[in-house]
C-alpha cells in the first residue's frame, strides 16, 4: 500500500472481472457518439478508464485519482494527448472547460454528502453532456453490517484509532429515486436504477478477500498489526457464517449497486 490507509491495486484487482461488470453496464446507458472531453473521477488503476478511450477513440480521456499507488499502475496505460492520468481529490476537482462525458465509478460512497458534488458536476457538463455514476449500495448487507457491529462494539471501539467509517453508514448511498431527484433538480434528463449482482466466488474465505481490498482496508489501518490480525480472524468467522460455502465449494456474494445517468439538453 502507498500509505497506512492507501489503496493496493493488487488486492483490489483480485476480482477485476466482477468489479468491471458494473462499469460496462453504466457505460451502456451513455448515448453520446463522438465526445471531445471525457473524464473519469476516481479512476483507480486506469483499466476502466482505458475502456473509455477504446469506446471513443477521438476523445481526450482523463483519469483523476488521489492514490499514488493506483496512479502508478495507471501510468503504464497512458497515451500522451489521448489518455492521461492526474493526481487529485474528486471533491476538489474542477474542469478547465465544460466536459462532454463525466464518469465516476464506485467512488462516491466514500464521500459524505456527495449529492452537492453531483450537482456541481452536472454544472460542469457541456451542452449535450453526460454524467454517469455507479455507487455500491450494500451497506445493509452482512459484509458491512457485521463490520459496523464489530467496529462499534465494546470489544473493538476502544482499540481503534480515531477515524470515521463513512462507507459503513447506511445513509452513505441514496436509493435510485434519490439520485434521480438530485440529477433532475440539477437540470439533467435522468435515469436511475439498481442491480444486485450474484458473484460466484471460489477459494478460501473469498468474501473476506473481496472486502480486504475495499471496506475492510481503512478499518485495519486504524489498528496495530496484532490487533488487525485478531480483528480479521473474528470478522472472517462472522463472514463464513453469513456467506456459507455451497456444496460445490463456491460462495455466492450478492452485491447491490446503484446507478444514475444524467444528460444535459443541447
């Protein structure tokens, strides 16, 4: 990892195919044919951003992320003048000129109060521009609920360094109707929906391996190494009970995601 709370591209991409599928479903709802400026906010390792350059080969595609490790991985994909990556916080990002397509995939659940950010991004669109976001919406699932119970319980609350686990908050993500209202109020023609994917995972403790690249990461960063190991063991036991292996050895992880796409009239 690039820091105590940083992202590890290798860990995150253990389930690259499963994580890429919602991005493809999101892009399928964008109806523009030949945009000039395309931006991916929270681009991660750049692999999804590169598909934007493939879809719109004449566009200038930019990826923005705050993780040095993720940007280092993305650098290998860069094509000067065509596909570029820059360091930045999505909360502070502002375009130099109006954007034709603005995408943010699996990022906004980390940003408290992100509805205001969506309103601002809608204002950054060029006439005819598109805003498309996808947000994991599984805060009520056992992966998150069990973790929230451990973090807030007496056994662990006193051992965790100060921090805010925003992503565990059930209110971190709106339902589709909420995002529809936000984008419509911002002057966009909007479409919003949700999908629950059933990921069929293999191997030992596959659900633990899934969350170790995302929601578990900032929690362990607040613990000493010894406590982190003990916490992980306790959490793994709870996950095995909540997501038992099937007779064929696979484990099914239901994963809800919320999508919203807005189009600014020409």
